C-alpha cells in the first residue's frame, strides 16, 4: 500500500510492506509491518517515479518515525492519516 503526501517543499510517499498475515509461509512472514518513506523535491516532474528518483530516508517498523520524516520534508504540521495507515497506529497502541 502506498500513500503520497503533498507539502510546500516537496512530496513524500510512504509505502507499507505488511507481511504479518498468518497465511503467508513462515519464511516470508514478519512480526511487524515495514514502512518506507521516499522523498521528492517540489521541482520534480509529477510523473517522476519515487522508486527511481526518490530518496529513501526511512525503512523500519515505527510508523511515528516514518511520519516524522514526512512532516519534516513536506512542512505539514497536522497530517490526516488515511484509514489504511490509521489501522497501524491502532495496532501499535494495542501492543503497548
């Protein structure tokens, strides 16, 4: 799942790699989902691919750290998370 945030200074894309499904083979399964954040400057063309030209700034299982990178790059103070990402915040709160 991918979601793009647009800010004054650039764009940030967060990708969720969720391999926690118990139906997956054990060798592929993970305990936590992984979040990746890629950044593009405002000057980049709208059709520029994040995977080829975007800077990978975060890879890990902490959604709040990933969102910190998004806020810092885009300059957005309050970010309304889409429902697909909010689900991971709820799961984190349950775990703590």
